[in-house]
C-alpha cells in the first residue's frame, strides 16, 4: 500500500474545496461530491412502531431499482451551494439593467414577512376560521391592486405573468360567450413579448399582428384595418416594449371597443406609470400585474412570480374562484371564500403564490400612494438619463424620450466594427454589470434594452454608461473586435457553447457521455 | 422618498438639468393630460417599514398555523414534512433570491448548475430520463402534460382518472376552454380507477390518459391497467406522482409513464397557504422537443471547461411565439433550487426514511381511527401516507371541532368521492407526527365525531 492508496481522489470535475474566490475551478456536482454512507438528514423522534416496509407496501408497488440520490454531510451541502451562489450574479451584487424585467432592489423587510410562522405554517385547505389573517391579507392586496390599476376586482391566483395572460384571455372568451358571441382573433402589436402570442394560441384564438409605426407606437390606421367583429380584443403593453408610451391609447381603446372587443393590459411595464396614470383610465378592461417586477417580490432566479389579474366591473362575474371575500358589510365581519356565478374556474392548485402576495402587499404599504409615484418618476428619470448619456455611442432608433426603459441599437457599431449587441453584453459582464436584454424587441436590429430601475444611483448609472462607452470605443481600436468577441474573461466561465448544448443534449448528470 | 431609492434632491435636479427638463412631471409629457391622475392613487401614503411589519405580524397572528397551534394531519397536495434550517438558509441566499432567468450563462452558473442537479434528481425520482427546470405547481404541470400529449398524438380526448386531485382537474378544465381538449372523467371503484367503466366506442380513442400514483385518496393504483389502455389506443400515459412516496414506491417510469408530473411542495417548501409551490415535469426522451418550460443542459465554455446553459430554446415562447409549446416564461426556479438543496440534505437514505416513516405513521393512525365508533374506511386499497375515512358526522364539522382541540384533522372530501354525502375526510400523516400526537388526535377524534 502506498500513500496514494490512502489519499482520496479529488471529486471528478473539479476541486471540492474552499477558496472559490482564488481560482476558477468548476464546482463538482452534488453527485460527484457524494460518498456512500454520508448523510445530512436528521428527523424527529416519533416512537411510532417500526413496521418493516414489506408490511406497509405490497410487493408490486415497491421500487424495483433502489433510488440513489446523493450522499453528503450537511457541511458539504452548505459548501456546495454556497460556492454555487458565488458563481451567480444578482441584484444584491450590482446593477442588473435587464430590460423588461424590472430588476429593482428587493427590500429585506419582505423576506422577514415571508418568513413569519403565522403565514408560512398555514395549510391552504385549513378552514376559514383558522385562516382569517391570510384572507384579510389577500382582500387588502386585491383592494390596493385595484386602486393602482383603476379596476373593480381581481384574482390573485395566477402564478406568473404568462399565467395571468392566459387567465385574462379566458376571461375575454367567457365574456364574449356569455353575450352569445364566438370571436376568433386577438390583435397584438409586433413589439409584444413572446408570451402574448403564445398565450393567445393557448386561449384558443388566432394571432393577428399589427405593425408599429415609425415613432415606435402601434399604427392606429393599420389597427383599424384589421378590426372587425371577429376580434375578441387586443393585448397591449403600455409603455410598450420599446419603452415608449402609446400616446394614441384613447383612439386605440375607442377603435377596439367600437367593434365590441376588449382591451388587455400586459402589466410587464407597469413600473413606469405607478401613480401617474392607471390602465383603467386608459380604457383597459383586463390587466395583469407582474408582482415580482413592479413590487420587487423578488425574481428568485426565474420565479416564483405572481401574476394577479384585475378587471373592470363587467368582467368581475367571470373571475376564477374561489375568491377571498369579507362575508358581509360590517367592519368586523369575518372573511371567507366565494366563487363568482359565471367563474371560468380555478387557474391554480390553491390560492396563488401566497407568500409572494404577502411580500407585494408589504412593498405597496411601505411605499404608499406617494412612494409608488416616486418609484415611477425615478425609474423614468434614470432611463432617460442613461438614454441621453449613451446616445451617440449607440444608435437611438426612436429619437424621443422614453419611459422606464430605453431600447438602443448596436447596428452602426456592428456595421463599422463587427461588434454585435451580444458582444457588448458579454463585455459588460466583465465590467461588473449584468447585461441589458439583447435582441428584443424583435423589430429593432441589434437591440439593447436597458432598464436601470429607480433603485440605482446616479453614480451607478454613470459607471454603467462609462463602461458602455469604453466598450464601444475599444471596439474601434485595432484588434478591438476580437477582444469584444472573446469576452468575457473575468467571469466564472467564459462564453458558453450553446450550440453544443443543443446538439449533444446532456439534461441530467446521468445523461453524460461516459468518460 | 423611500429608503430604497438613492436619489438626493440635488441628484434629481442635476439629472433633470442634463435632460433639459425642469420637473419630474415633464418626463410624462407623452401621457395624455386627461388620463393623468390629478390626485394620486387612492391608497394610503407610505408608512415606515416597522409600522408595516407590525401590521403584517397582526395579520399573521390572526391565523392558526400548523405547529404549536395546530398539529397537522392535512394533506391533499400540501404536506407538513421536515424543512431543516439548512435548507432555508441556503435557499435564502440572496444570489439565488435576487437574480433572474439565466439569460447570461457566464454570470448565472450558480442557478444553472443547481437546476441541472434538480433536473437529475427529479429524473431519478420519476424514473424517466428528462425533467424540466420547474413549472408553477402540480396543476400547471398537469395542464402542460396534457397539452404535450395532445400535440404528440393529435387527439384531444383525455381520459382523466377521478383519482387525480380535484383542484388539478378543475384547473385542467378551466384551460380546456381555450385549447378545446375534451376531458372524460373515469370513476373510482373501492379507491382506484375503474378503467372498464369507459366504453371505448362511445368516446373514441384517447390521446392522453391520466392517473395519479398514489391517487388523491392516498390509494395505490394498478398503473399497469392505465398503461394497457394506452397500449391499446396509442395514447400517452401521464402519471401524477408524489415525490415523497416515490422514495419507496415503484417509479412512474417503471410503470411505463410517458410523462410524469407532480407537486414538489413536500421537497422543502413550507405550507405557505398554498404557494409558492413547485410543479414537477418529467418525460421520456421521445418528447424532449415538446417539453414545456426551461431546460438546462451541460456544455463547455470557450476554454473547454464544464458549463451550463438553458437549451433547446427554440421550443420557447420568446423565440417561437404563437407556435411555442407553452407560454411559460417565469417559472418557480427558487423552489427548484430549494428542492435540490432539500434532496441533497435527505440523500439516498433520508428520502427512503421519510417515505417509510410517513407510511408507518399513516398506517398506525389509520388503524387507530378505524377503531373509533362509526368511522369507516373510504376504500380498502393499499395506501402509503394518506387515507380516506367516512365519518358519522359531517367532515367539515369534525374539522372545525378538532381545530378547537388543536388538530388540523384533514381535508373534507368532495361529495363525489362519497356517494354525494359530505362525510368523507382525507387524513395525511408525515414523518413529523409522533406517536404521542397521533394518540392524542385519535382521542380527540373519538369525541369530535360523536
């Protein structure tokens, strides 16, 4: 036996050690860190009789091959996921100007609320007598969301924006059907988020796309030309995905209502108009909100979100049920559940992403009417400042003030240097910023969609702008295009081979090719 | 201004000056004046954090949560399993909490690798090779599975076991209004699905067959019968499984499932009044190009080092738009990361132990409750963690009486499970229930159902 036999081999795939800040080793997977016989779990002592498995589960129902997960100690588990967290950019680390996503700071008080045992410990099927606090919370949230959007009633069930969209389209369908009408088309502008057309299809409608005009807004004449009595409604984001307010919204609303259609408001960009103007006052009938965006609940690496849908009074009878309600008019009347008469039915297993809803209520109450207006004003101020600061370095395809985000273009940069929007994004990563959204909206060539949000300071905006200017300037220097195309260097991994991931699909550890 | 926005008055003045504006209101010149709110929003002005927190504490105090207030015997898709401090601590790391969908993989390897590990763990639990990076909840996963099955077979008739969670069936029915899928209810007999009750000739060949394992009543279905229906008709088999019971049960993959869906709440999430939970979705390799939601794949970076990225993106709504396989964008990533941590904590032995201990508790509790005068079993089929009873009094009444005694006794069953009567109660027992708690529950139960 040699010393080598006594020293364990390092976990395959990298160094399962500390010091992630000192090297750029890959982190082994949980499965490579696993050592048979290790464990982290500890369970309560119960004194329940220890009946063997074969007396509990008939043979034909027992697992054939034993289930193998990973076997690690609690210390190794903590090391692994902490090192993974060190390989992850986040709002708490720095500016995250990812357009359309509203990556604002997430107040920590909301984390504390979402951890209150009186909220986390409540079973969703517990009788209403045990859940009065939750029911009151949901009713209060519904009321403030209606006040913010100018609507009459809301459902809190949809778990994210796209779920809200589909819920809204089913409300639209139910409303038309209750009037004895079968309509088949829903209009969306060409600047819409991809979720809009996907939701329209799932709602059983056909998508009719209308173009934007030279000013970046919906072309009202083109809209009128597609409107007829087969149009169930229109889905609009306002401000739209170019960050521009649809100035002709009243004309759009009149035209759509004129053929008996409904207006659906995609709340993705609601942050821009909080306390300034309400979708209900613009003529919208159905509104979804993205609480993880507008009310910072936060984003969780890609959810959980929450996508409540608020509606005008004429659509309230169709809302999903059961709804939390106060049972009577007395101020101390208890809360309970009620399902609207013509409800489209449930859209969630329970009552929505409840703990996310509690976070949103907290955020709204701290801000209040004055604070929410500040949010919109400062978000729009920050976006316009960046837009003006960067115009010249990048193209501004729509030469007019923006709302909460601006869409710039690397089109000229690409033509003169070969450096694309994607390269600018990758270089920004090694400057310490998350990149803007790139290549969206689809109607802008080499788009960079920048949404700084209201929580970034002037100093941060200037640092971001200076980084973009530096990147653009360097692209014009000798060998600059190569430097941009090889970026990033300073990130946990370099540019990732996406084509290979799709061509040689490895979606699990067990699908890895041998060796 | 709140403490979250950094702008000083002089910052605002300087920024407005840079833009050639004299007031913040001028930023909104594009908004027609007639539409603008003159008096602001009709909600209260902002309040300091401590005041608002106290209000939320008051609301929380008006609930009776499980724990010291109520000993939990309720399930029906939401279970009181152990969530250790280490899971909460790691899942609460702000790098996971305050990031977004990993569009820039070079700075998102943390979330991407955690999702890759999650996908691996779900694939192993479900027994099929591909799992996505999560959906909203169990019902959303079922809706997507049915959409996949219909797209794969081109047939919109869905045979849906009555043993599938009734709220999931409600959600499926809601969304069928848009897709036009035709749902056919297949009844239960003695707790498990009676496939012979559907006359093939009357409803035509199904495109999708859905069965739950264990089913809503806690009973173990003979999934082979559902598989046989699929083999005869060419339908896809969707199995709604329970990831905890999967620690000891034959996996859906071993039963021949094409698509596996489940509710992942039991993998590290608190009861939380129903959300956020975790939709589990897995399938055989044949269907990967119709997979809904995000999928993470392993690849390499420019230096050949292992790296992770979201892949097969051409399925998704932001690229395929109206032809996408699903409209999902934001899903439940933080819950998937939480589940990966929780499954890492449990590991091979802990997963089996939780399932085994839950089954022991459930069997012990069931036998004792069946000794209470007037209490009958809802079915005699084998159960694991959850079981149905018929009571000599209304189930709602029994639940309210037992809440007064400090027990959340279970979930009152829809009358469709009990011949139109409202005397059915669904009781769940997890590994957290002690013998002393169960014994005290049985004593209180004896008084409550008189």
